C-alpha cells in the first residue's frame, strides 16, 4: 500500500507505523486518520506480524490534531461529534489489537498524540519526550479514548489533574506516573523498541492474545468474572502446541524460547 502521511514497515514479524508529517510535527490530519485505518486493518489480517511499534518521524511523536482543519464549516456540535467518531473504528482496532503494541515516543505527544501513546500496551520515552493532553487549551475535551485509558494508568485524581490542567509531563514525570515504562536515550529508542518487539516472535501468540484480552477487561469485571475468563483462556493456552513445546524444553533442561530482553545496567 502507498501512504502519504505514514510509513508502514514489516520486518521479521515486527510492524512499525511511523507518523510521517515531520514538517507539521506529525499532527493528525484527515488523510492520516484514513491511512491509519487502512494500515491497522491490514495488520489485523496479517498473521506474520507478532508485535506493532508506533513512532513518529523527525523528533516528534504526534503533536495532536491538525488545528488548521478545525473551526471551519463543520464547526458545529454535529461536526465535532462526527470528527471525534471518525477515529473510533481504527482506534478500537488499535486498542484491541491482539498482539503487543509499543509506543516509542520522542518529542511531543500532545492532544490525540498522547491518546495514541496511551492506546499502546508499553510506552518507551526518550528524555526529549513530552506528554500533554492539551485539549483544554483550545476549548476541547480529550478524545482518542483518553478518558478510558488514562485513569487506568495513573488513577482518577491524576487523570483529572492532567486533563483539567492541560500541563506537560516530561519523560521523568511520565515514568513516575506510570505512563512510560522506560526512559531510553533518543539514539537508542527505536533499537530498544525493536528489541522488545522482536522478543515476542518467540512467545506464544495465543497466550499473549488471551492475556491481553483478559487484562483489558479487569476494570469492568468482578473477581468471579476474571477468574472465569482466566480459566477459559488457560484452557485454550494449555491445549496449544507452543505450551507443549515449552514444557518439553523445560523437562529436557533447555532454555526457554521466549526471554524478556532486560536492559543492561548503565544504558539509561
């Protein structure tokens, strides 16, 4: 597929979507919205993809929505509703993608750019990363699922603070708040993202998909429901060839095929 505003690369089971409007700090315009929908739909159907990385070109992740496309002839309640809903289809595909999603954030992740980072399972940030739900600065409320994802990461009070204040978080604060999993030097950010993503090639795709689907329901479910979901998912995973191979390797005293790539000390 040919794209104008994003780059899509698939190498050895790792897909990378790069927001590619560096002259606009990768702001999300209408074309990018449509192209993200196409790309995510294609990735959902591609069983060779074991993990997805989201990143941005030119030292920015995504600086938000393209303000030049706002406030024109569709600046009505109906137009705003339609604009917000236009991302729901592909945003749901991203949130429910049944393989790990990693956001590699360098530079600003503002507005819906922050929302897109929050939609990832794991967030890596460079020291230059900045996170801001900047919507209130232009008289809007956060969209892109931020009201759903942010409280689950940082708790209700901090989520309200970040929404009400529209203030920036630097990488260190994002790490403290639990938004970023790691802070990685800018020159090693994509290498670290690819190392983590590549490690999932040797993991059980079935177990990852089942675990992700289960944990994503944790905040809406009670204990009995979660125990039942775990039991059903475990039954499926227990019957997989991957599990049988892993058990045999363990009994034969062979190392496991999947191993998390722990960062080396001194690589901060």
